[in-house]
């Protein structure tokens, strides 16, 4: 589990691509994780058919370079209703006025908890 707030990207889809690259690079350092989940179906399509997304060529090349380090790389769609915890962390990270970077197995005390459903 991790979160990071990025400076503004060109679009929400650019943010998704950048977030995946960041997560992959960090998993190489901190975890044997080979599986990634996203609520963005377009991101999955981009990974499967990068040539169909010419405006993202450079960003997708970076992901392909990191993906080589994951022999069993897998990315799956996680519907928003099953992704509320991650969604909450992402929205919270956007509210920070300074750089926020967190990787860990549990939410630190200083990061707000999601409301209980």
C-alpha cells in the first residue's frame, strides 16, 4: 500500500500512468509484489496495447522498462466499490500542500483514516 501526491499532470489518465510507474518502481525496492490493481480500465488497455496510445509513448516506454523486472507482472481492474480504501488515500494525498510520500503495510497515525461504512 502506498500513496504519493504528484504535481499536476496533463490529464487524469496521465496521472494514472505516472502513479503506476511510481508504484512499480517502489515495489521493486520494497516488496516481491508482481500484481497491481487499478480502477482505470484505460490504463489496463494502455499496458496491453501501448501502440494504440501514441500520445503516451514516452510514459509507456518507462513502464515497459520497469515491467521487464517483473517476470510475472499482472495488472487487474478493481471496481471503485472494491477500491474505497485506496481511493480515500489518493484523495487525501491530493489535499496535502507539500510533497507526500508513503509506502507501508498500514496507514500511519498522521494520515487520516477513511470513514467507516
